[in-house]
C-alpha cells in the first residue's frame, strides 16, 4: 500500500490538503490526516506536500498504431509507446484508425490495444476508420462492439475529401447499429466523428437527428476547434442537445494564420454558453498533422500529434486564460469518463475509484509522479514503467 501525504487535491473539485491511501489498484481512503501507524501493510510513504494531486488524464482520440501516410510510405507515423502516455499523465486512452486503413488494420489496432492493457494503461478502441463501409474484425460494426471486449464504439469521418460520402439514410442506419450494439453489450456505443474542413461540416448529423429522430448524444464530433464559425456554432448546438464535443489539443499557441484554435479557447467559448461540461479534450496522439499546399492536393510537411498537448492546453487554460483548475480539468477527466461510461472507476479522485493519479508541480505545471491502477509509472518526472520493447 502507498500513503500519499498532504497533497492539495483537485478531484476535480477542490478538496484541500489530504492524505490518500492506495492499495490493490484502488483509492482506499482519503482523509485530512491518516495515521500510518494504525494501518498494517503500508510499504511506501510519499511526501506530497506542496504538490497538486489530480486524476489521471483520459485521452479519447489516439492512433495507437500510428497514423498518416498521406505523404508516402515513409510518412507512416510509428506506433505509440506506453511510456509516451504515462510521462504526459495519460492513464486511460481510446485508440482508433485514421486516414490509412489500407496499411493499418483493425486487427493490428486490437492487438496494440490489448498490449497497452498488459503494460498497465487502461485502453479501449473504436472499430471502423474514416471510411464507410467500415473496416471491422468480425464482419460487422455491431458484432465488433458486442463481441470484442475493448471495442466501445465506431470511428467515422464527415466533411473530409479523404473520407466517405454518406447519405443521411446510411448514417442513420449505422447510428442505429451502434446504438443497439451498445445496449446489448452494455457499452458506450458512440460514434466518434472526425470533422473535416469541407463546408458541410456537421450538416449530416443535424439532418438525421431531425429526419430519423436519432439520439444526438450517440455522436462525439472531434476536431471541433477548427477556425470555422459554422462548425463552432454547430458544435455548441450539438452540445446543447446532449452531445459531448471534442476539441483537439495542440502543443503551441494558435497563430492568426492557423486553421485551428486552441482547445483552451474553444473550452472558454463553451463555458460562456454554459456548456463547459459538454466539452472533452483529446490529443490525436500518433496522428499525422499534414501541412498542405494551397489547393490541398499535395503534402508539403508533416507534424505528429502528441499526448504532451493535453498538459499544454491545461496549463494554457489555467495560467494564461485564468480558468480555475477545477473547471479546466473537466475536459480531461470527469467529462470523458462519462462519455466512456467509466465514471464509476475513473475521472475523479474518490474512495473506491481506480488509483489513476498525477502529482503536479504547481510552479512549473510539470508532472512529478503518476500512478496508473495503483502502480508507479512515473516518478520524479521519469518513466519507471515502460513497454516490453522500450529501451533507454
């Protein structure tokens, strides 16, 4: 058992200075003071005074097996490693395919998801990719969700020249399949929608919600923080209808000529509309971030998403934008926990929850230590738990 003493706890709600007892991968007790002499079996006492303790981050959009390839085979992004996540505070992640479902496969994604679970990360995945019909493992989207334990929903692209060109009836049928499969398997049954840059944005979702009375909250539109007045208005409208809308984090401040806004800025706009609780953040880690020529016909450069962007946007929200930490943490913790039906296990610091915890230095906003399922994975800023083939 581990006793963490006198950390300033944000659950995300502020709890003040607390002692936290961890054992068997769970938070066993939280008190103002816990007498270690009265508890047999304590193996480690951690002085957390002066540190902020927060829940581990839940990142709902990662390319576990790498993404991209739009610039040729040499631009295929490598697979993520588990220590990349741990070093950046991610203790739960959802993997998916991106543009490339030709040289990447659902089979490969499934194997990587299970590998991450074996290495200590809580990992789930989405079946499908940009395309329709969706690539699957069992032959159907619904069967993947029902029969494959880590599969919790579907990935799909809209308003992207690289994605499918769906009719409303196609999307409505797909949404119904996902919803029924989620009910049968008692899983989230969501559709994460990559939102591209074409002028249709999220029109198709509004069309099927109105025409077929599809429940809007089945959709989790992502990349909603592009610089598009129409997309912003649609995303906030969907949030009002019960959707959680996902902003993609960046590890730098948006420039005036950028095509995107920071996730922090989108969160503030949602907050102004009373909708902060309907916003999640994700990193797009492992995803390619192509730099296009003027008519978007050719790649002239390539960036890669990183889980480090989550902490960057959190620090931006708190230290540069002035949002209280307890609110800034919501898109990284409690809100995604609800999307993925993990609120009974993750997303808050409470007795009985999984011991996914981050000790944060309040001065530098850097991560000192991370516990994932009660096991040290980062100590003093360095990864102490690594993947099977990771080497120093």
